[in-house]
C-alpha cells in the first residue's frame, strides 16, 4: 500500500506492506492529514518532497507513517524509500 504525503488514508483488506513516500513526482501539501505535520508540509520544492531534510522531518515522518497505518494495525513490512532526494539551497 502506497502511503505518500498527499494520501488522506489507506484501505487494506488484511496483512499489508506499507511503502512510504518515494518522492517521485509532485505531491499536494494542502491536505488535512499533512497539515498536522508542518515539517513534512514545508519540506518540498515545487511540490516534490525533500526527503530526510532534517531531524525534525524524520521525527514527523515516523509519526505520519504510524498515523496513516494506525486504523489497520501495524504493517507486516514497512518499506522506507530514500531515493530521489533533492538538494536545494537553504
């Protein structure tokens, strides 16, 4: 089940693998769910997520993954992607 940043929820029928943000392509950062995670919501460049941007980002990312999975219980497997990291001037 893909759980990227502009997903509001996931719907799984049983055991599942949670594939977290893979940062390929633009995302929406104005959803209700992402509004609870200001570090995640602000760490993007023209809509493409900036993964592993800071310690605060990493902490919010863990909370986001737990939050989106919570209604279904823990996933059997969690895949955390780190490819496509965008460097930007700070």
